C-alpha cells in the first residue's frame, strides 16, 4: 500500500509516522488537501512550486516554463515582484 509522503522536509516521512512539526502542521493544519478559500489554494500552490524548484535544481528553465505564454510570464513576474516586496 502506498503511504502518503510529507513534502515538508528532506525526510519525506509517511503521513502515519511523522517526525517533525512541519509535517504535523501540513497534515493537520491549513495545508490539508482541499483549500477552503482561493487565498489558501494560492498559498498551497506557491509552496508546492517552491518545493518542486528546490528539489529539481537541475531542471531546465525551458522545461519548467514551456507551457506559459509571454503574457503569462510577464504577469507571473509582476506578481512575484509584488510578493518579494511584502
């Protein structure tokens, strides 16, 4: 049986055998699979993107961004610039 793994630290513990507070927060707190608001969903998506980028440092930027149009890339850049200044 496949156990659900925690994405919050390098240990990637099984959901039923968590070893850190981050994993417990992830599975018991605001990061549960279904977000209740669009804000929660956006934050979950940003965390997942950060996790992917952190663990796939060798991935080519062309592969990561290939499905975005130039307009979407510009919008994303503008959005991320706003977040960085918070």
